[in-house]
C-alpha cells in the first residue's frame, strides 16, 4: 500500500525557506529584504489568501502551538547541558591528579567532545530561539489582520 504524503498545514507560509529568509533578515544578511517591513508586507500578502475570519483564527492557533513547542524545547536544553558538563568535569577531575601521557590524551579528547557538544547545543538554542521569534512576529501580523476583520 502506498501512502500519500500529507503536506504540512500552512506550508506556503511556514517553511524552511521562509524561516531562513527571516533569520538572514534578523542577522542583517538578507539580500531579499532590506527592512523588517518588507518581510512583513510579504507575509501579509501570503496570509491574505485566507478569506474567512475562521481561517485566520485557525492559522493563529496553529502558530501559537508552534510557539509553545519551541519554548518547551529551549527550556529543556539548559538542564541537559548543565548535567552533561558536570559529568564531564567530574571525570576530567578524576584524571588530572596523576597526569600521564594517556590521561592527557583522554582529557584532550573529552574536552574536544565537550566543545563540539556545547557548540551544537548553542546552535540548536539559537535556531530554536529564531523560530520562536519568527512565530511571534507572524502572530503579531495575524493579530493586525484580525483587527481589520473586526
């Protein structure tokens, strides 16, 4: 049996390309948008295909749920990072009293792994934070559009 892939809801607005464009705009590296208002105006145009107020309300609720999930991810990263660091530092502390060549190599390998993991966690945190801001800005835009309907 072949399963048909169901597209993500609102994928014409919320997709990796749009999130990347938003990130570039926030980092002042965007070639597509010079100002936030340029990006905002394009998002308003994309959202304008919703004709009924109920469609806008559903979209807003979808964004709120995405925003909630991003805040939960960010909240869980810090305790994991602290736990991981404390385990590694305690292990390194056990290795340091009797420094031998083999122990130095172990410490260097552990510190390398630690730096790689911390870098990865920080990048994930930044990416999640950017997505969170993306959803917040879209919610603000939807709020403005809802005001026009009322």
